[in-house]
């Protein structure tokens, strides 16, 4: 079970972007299956420099790493989750060494999600949208 939201907020000394408790209704059909404390380190929009956003995330994570490293991992899972939506079928991005080092200092695994949406993609009636959420949980 995740420590209380208040405890995590006090520990890392920053307000979360979002919190959810197990059992919270998150949509008409979905009930939150796990406790979640989420902090967005960076949101990079079209036209913004990816490298700059990742460097900012690395600096913030470096400051938070000592506190995150103290979490009892028998009671929670902590990860660095990176999600991107791409509009081309090939390509990628690099993670700066500072971000990888800060994640290691915090004891975080790095999870990466890449959703590719091509212009010629035709959604069938039976398909469902892909949604994902990340954080300490």
C-alpha cells in the first residue's frame, strides 16, 4: 500500500500533479485499481525542445532523488515514466545521462511508452483508445 499522499508530499517537499486512491472512480467505467501519487517533471509540447525539457526534468529529479530513495519499496513501486506520442513511423529520442543518473540515485526504474499515430491510420469501430498513467504507486 502506498504511503499516504500527505506523507509522500512531506517527504519529497513538493505537491503532486495528481493523486488517486484505490477505489476512486476515474471514469464512467473505470475504478482506480491502485493508489497513485503522480508528479509531472516535464511536459514538452510541439515546437518545444525535447532536450531542454529532459534536462529540466533531470535537474528536478536530482533534487528529489535523496527523498525518493528513502521510500520503502516493499510498500510501493516508484518509477520514472516517460511517455511520448509520435507522428512518424521511425525515430526516437535520447535520454540525457543526467536524467539516467538522477533516476538511478532515486532507485527508479525507467519505463518508456511510445504511441505512434500515423496520418493514414484508420481506427476500426472495435478498437479502443490507449490511455496510460504513471508515477509512484
